[in-house]
C-alpha cells in the first residue's frame, strides 16, 4: 500500500499562493500570513503580478516564473480569473489546488465553476473548494487558510463544509487545548468531497479520530464508502445541519408521509459505524473526548457526585441516550460503606455528600474504577461551602497519573469563577472536563456508541438472505416493465399482489371488478365475509373518503355497498379516476397485531425501509424504525427492536407471541425486492397482520419509475450488497477444486492465517517489505471492502482435516479517475503453480471490465519471475520503472 494519492495535497512540500497581498483584510494576504507564521518548512511562492515582494517574500508574476513546480496552489483571486489560473497550473504540472475564492453562487458563477472543474479534470488536477476556508496540517506547519486561528498539533481531524463552523471549532479548540492532525474546509466541493477526504484520513497515521460537519451529500455511495472505511479504523462523529423535505414532499403512501430525509440520514450514519451529534455543543463534547484518544467498548457508566441534583440530571441524560447505569457490586458497596458517611446514596449515582474532600473523591473513584460493572466514571462537583474544587481536581489528577486502570474518567465541575482553575488543570492533564453533567454524559455516549455501531458496520448482507422460497425476479420485472410501457407509475391491486407473490410476501387475494354484478360473483366465489375497497390511483387513503367497507356477509349487501360507494366517491371526489372496486376476503385472526412495512426513495441515499405500527393512525402514532437495504437477520431484528410495537409482539394479556421469524423474513424479502427492482419508488404494506401463525398483508401499494438508460446493478442503493452472484466453484487445469468468492468482513481470521502461512519471500514479494503479519487496521481494510469501487476475490479449498482454508487472494481498487484500477495478487506457497492464480486473476479482470474500468495497473518486483510470467500470459505490458530498476510497472488495457 503506497502513499494515498491525496498525500501531496494535504502534506505538500511546496506551495504557490495566487492573490498574495500585503493587505491584512484580504483573503490572499491572510493565507500567506498564516503560512509564514505557522512555520511551514517547505517552499512558499507568492504570486501577484503587481508586486515584486509581499510580506518580505519574493513575489512572482505567474506560475510559469516559479523556480520549480509546486505541489499545491492556493488560489485567492476573483472568481472570473480562476479558470485561466487552473489552465496555467495544469500546463505546468501542478497536481493540486485549494480555491479559497467565493463568487460561484449565481448562474454565471456556476458556469465558471464547471469550466474550472472540467479544465482541472483534463490535467488530472485535484481541487478543494471553491468558497472554502482552506486546509491546515499542524504537523508540517501548514495553515493554508484565511482564518485568524492557528491550530495546535494533535490527533483529531476536522472536515467541514462550512468555513464558519471550522473557525468556531478552531477558536474553541485553541482555548481548550485540543489539537488537530488535519483540518479541511470543503466549501462548495466542486471536485473533492467527503468520500475521498475520508479515504485519506482513514489511512493517515497522525489521525486517531475524525469530526465532520455536513450540510448536504451529493454522492451517497462515495460518501458511505469513505465513511465506512474511516469508521472501521477510528471513531468518526459528525454533525449535520438542515433537513431534506424533498424525500417526502411527493409521497403518496403512509411510508412517504412518515419518513423524511433526516431520518434516512441518521439510518445511513448508524449503518456506517459512525456516530451522529445533534448540536454544536455535542460536537465540542465529542471533540474533547476524542482528542484524548479515549476508548470505551461498552456503555456502563458510574456517576460520582457531591450533590444529588446534578447526579439526577446526569442520570436523566444517560437514560435518554440509552446508557446503562448498573448497580454497584456488593463488594463495592461494602467498601463505600466503610469509606463514606452513613447517608451516602447507596446506589448509582454515588452521592458522596457536599463535604467530600479530595481524599474521599479519589478513594471512591478507585472503587468505581475497579468495579467490573462499569466502563467509565463521570465525576461531578458543585462548589459548596465545604468543598475545595481546585484541591479535589489536583487529587484526581494525581490519582490518574499513578493509576494503572485504563478506564476513562470524565469530569464536570459546575459553576464558573470557583471552578475555572480546576478546569484548566484537567485540560492540562488531558482529562476531559465539561461545564455541565449532560455534556459529559453525551461525550461518554458518543465514544461508547461508536464501538457499538461497529457491529452494524460489519454487516454486509447479500441481496437475498437465504430465508424463504426462491424469488421470481424475472417475472416481477416483466410486470413492472409492462406498467411503465403503459406510462403508468402506480401498480394496480392485482399487479401489486403479483409482485408480492413473486418475492414470497404473503398477501390476501383480491379481485378487481367494475360492476355490481362482477362484485357479487367475486364475493360468492371467494366466500363470505368479504370487504370492498375503492380501486383508484388517485385515492391513497381509501378509508378517509369512504372507500372501504368491511365484513360484508351477503350478495345483496355486496350489491348495495358497491352502488353506494361508487356514487358517494364519484360525487365527493369528482377529479378521481375510479376503476371500480376490489373484492377481498376478510382476514380475521383474533391474535393479530397491525404492522406497517414500507419503502420510500430518499433523494440522496436511495431506497429506505421502514417498519412500525400499522393501521389507519400510523401518521399520528409515528412509531417506526428505518434502515437502508440490504438487510440481513441481524439488521432486521434491530429494526424491529427499535420500535414501540415490538413490545406488543411478545406474549401479553393472554395473547400469544407473534411468529417473530415471519416478520424478519418479510423485511428480508422487501429488502431483496427493492435491491432487485430499482424501478420501485415507494412501497406500502399497511396493515401487515402478524400473529403466532405468521404474517399476512391485506393491503399494499407500489409506485414505480423508469430507469435511466445507463443504470448499473445496485446503483440506486447507497450500500452495495454482498455480490452473491460472483461466487463460483472452479476446477483448475491441475484438478484442484476451489471456491472463488468476494471477501467478507468475517473472513478476517481466514485472511490472517493466510498471510501467516505465506513464506517470508512471498510476503516480501506481495507487500514489498519484511512484514510478518497484518496489523488490525490492515486486516479490517483488506476484509471490509466496498464492493462498488473495489473488489477482493479469495480462493478457498478444504485441507486434510476438511477445514476451509484461504489459498489465494487478488484485489483491485479503483483510482480517482474512475477509469483505471490498481491490482495485486498472491497465492499460498504450497498451492502455487496449480492454476489458482490464473483463476483468480481471470475473475478479477472480468469483474473490472463489468464495472467499466478501462485499465488495470500495478507494481511487481523484478525478481518475482513467476508473477511476471503469469501477467505476460494475460497480455499485461511490463515496463521497468526509471526511478527504481527493481520494480516493474504493469498495465493491461481492458
């Protein structure tokens, strides 16, 4: 794994500043001043044709006059001048630019921005901005911003769409002693967006945790891929402002009315393994904890306080956030009884009373830290007449220095003048300190939630979880194509039921009729009692307009109700198209609960699945959980558990528990349906009845939309499913039976054993160094992949003990141009020369072609003769690198 392709952007050795100025109020003047005062060690080239010298630096006329080509251009000139500057930089070979300038907001500005971006793309030049604050890398003294702040060096990365939020965080951080590894303001993100920046930060050794401020996402797949890559390796906490009401404006179903864009965004973030903050203050709280590299693997909190009220406030906030406040162990209670006055709280929160001294605090803290029930301790102090806030803080700091216990400590010293010195001492000692109990609890929650969300990040379900009968995807697609061919978007009741049957979702039968006679015949044929429902594409909520009649027991009643329903709705809804009614058998199960399952199409993240309480009052009750497909058993169960109605699915008041697995299977089938049928825009099953025997849908609604001509499989989904269709059994020419399949996160141990079993020479030839094993970060990076822009195929077989072993792996990662990829391949020593490498490489090449990749590249050591021979067989072009004769560059046009 070589340097990331954005390394020279974020860690340049030389910088040109366009628009450099002596004027302190100018953007270019500030940017140059910050570069000089931050201590950047590389070359700095101010560019301004009006000056020979700026800020005591030699000033150049243009990019052509520089003594050498810089790694990075900082541009702070008027918007209209920038396309020409980008052109000149591209011609000189400048690879990266940060555009601080604004002026691209109106129609003319958008044209300028497009021209600028297209020019940069022509030269392979990467851009940050425009309209951004800039970038900071304290490690190398880089402050290429026009901010008034200088960032301290640390391990926290900040990426923000808003320059104002960047400056606010930097100002707060300076006062709180929080340092940064990298600060990036993306601005309008004409080129580089969150996804690529997160890719870089995921591999950046200086970055231990990441803060994001987001206003909107343009490429959901790229964003999710980068976010998941980063969150696999380090905590990521983000704040998003704004809402996306477009997600529900045009909704015609219960689901669309229930689910807004922000709900879907939260579901996406949870699935990515990151954690979402809800306010700037929460983001600051998270930043303070992350800056100290605190690790919390669970969410059990002890609260230690010298006042009952603040302890209760902390408890309330902990309960709201779902944190656990376990009771003290019997041994801890005994120790505290021996230590504390008689009237201490005897529970968690642990109130050690208002006259608590530093010694009492530290001894009680030691007991909490040693109690296996807790993962961390929050210490609260209110400055009372008998307390010494500074002295107690010093005692806690001294205890922390000497303690070998690595459980985190959070502090909240309430007040201002009496506690300010104590807060400063905590900050200097790298102990997170907060002004309120709630903020401290939120900080603990963010870090613990990050580790819990890793379980969701590990889920890479296939499109079809093996739960029920096979689906008839081809038949369903024919039905949808027929509907679209008729320029319709809403499926009829019969068509909807056919789609449900094709994917194994139980649903009651229905007969569409357009006369009273037909209704009577249908009812008599299916048996009484029946229901009548108006059949109209314009009436979503049928019961609201008198379009539903239940429990009809005779032919005469069918005729009467049909006539009354048609007359009433025709009169009251004159603009509605009426196709008659549907006749359906009454579904009566005394133990059934009413549920809702639906799908809506979010404008950014694509299809989102919702589950919750069903019936006519769903919009009022608002009980639902939301998830992005694809789902598996784990994710479906989590959805169910996230609703209030889940408690009603268990046995209560004489009702038996529902068939839980049947609900899970329905969610899996709906997930598979929307993955396989990208034309589906909305789906609404309400109600879905569930009881001890299973589930049954009694009403459903589907809307569809034609796909663009260039639509690729799963392109409509933010999360690419595990590609089951790529699994294949192969017999090599040497007669070896192997299974070739895409790698999974759960293959980590398999991959680790594989690398361990490689000879030292094979490891050297693959990784070009003498590494002995994979680090945890490398292991997660290799096994938890994005199946859209990268692929890894492993070859497995059975050993003598019939144990599955990995014997080879090949992978590619798509380059930023989207047209080329970098590949690698290695086979276990005892399985070389048996056709394994050829089978793997053939699979990799075919998959790259299917993704539209045009060129496959890589590097091979010249001494790796076996690999070079294999590559020649596949018509790779080989070229010795001029700068290193020991390395061969390989290239294959696809």
